C-alpha cells in the first residue's frame, strides 16, 4: 500500500491499558494522518501531522495522542484504552501539493 | 458540519453490467472530489479524482461525473467484474479546512452477482 506500513495489523488489549500504533512511510511525504473507521461512520480523522513535531487534532481526537519525531514515522497512542476505541485504524499520507490521500492496510484494534 | 453522503448503502449488479454509484455533497466550496475502493480487510485504494472545473473524467473502465449544480457526483464502472466487489466511497475537499479538508462519505457496498 503505497510504501506505508502499519503495525501491528491486529491487537487485542484490555480496558485501561496504553496502546501505541505505528505508521511508517517510505515516500517522504510531508503530511500524515490517523483515521478510525467504524460501521455507520465512515472514516473519521483523529489527528494529523504537517511535518516533524507539527501535529493537530481532528474531529475525534479525545483519548488519543500522536507524535512525529521523524518524517517517516507517525505514532498514535491510546493512553488508557476504552471499549469505544475498538475500531479499525488507518494511517494515510499525502505529498505536499497533492490532494489525494494514500492509505495503509489498517490496524484492527479490539479493546475488551 | 457539512458532509458527503451516499444514496444507497448496497448495490447489487450482474457481472458484465455497468455499475453506477452515486454520491451527494453539501459543501459548495469543495473543488476536488475523489473516489476510493476498499476491499475487505484492506485499506482504501485511490480510483479516480476530478476537479470542480471538469464535468467528466475517465480512467480505465471507470468514469466520474460531476454535477455541481445539484452537488452530485457518480462513479461508473464499465463491464463490472468479480474483482470490483468492494465498498466504494467518495470524498470532497474543502481547502478552507486546513491541512485536512477531505470529508468522506460512509460508502456503498458493491456486490457482483454471477
């Protein structure tokens, strides 16, 4: 998927535990995004980054934090996972000057 | 906020027929539109895009039509094949929305009947 690797692909965790999802790109694109996808809601933006150490909130950012210390890596952290955060998480990238997003393969997260 | 929506959640077509998937958008300031295909267990995959200064754009077996008057776009897939089975969703771009101006629809599930 367009030089984007998400890890892990699947994770099961318990309520209250911290979880970190990783997105790694080899495209050297400036913009990186984290979305969650849920039935009936489509893709909803959690956080995005417009450069190293430059991040901003999306529409569903509560309970999530992100970090981008290198161009190629964008981490999504759930400080204390809740069952409502059970979802499929997608990372996407976008090059400067381009409009379309390129998506990774997703991480299926289950919080029990 | 403004959103992109789809008319039908499921579309069933016969193999070999043409498929038409519709999408309505509400943001009149949107000037770029994109269609994605998502197969089960995979990430969304870019199909085709169109800018607001165009009414039609063709790709390989796919055509996107844009009607700005009624804020509607459609994706036409010619000679539908089993591999076309997927969820298709559109997105529109409002540049006033900052680094992320894309608004995604919820998707239409295209089912191919043999």
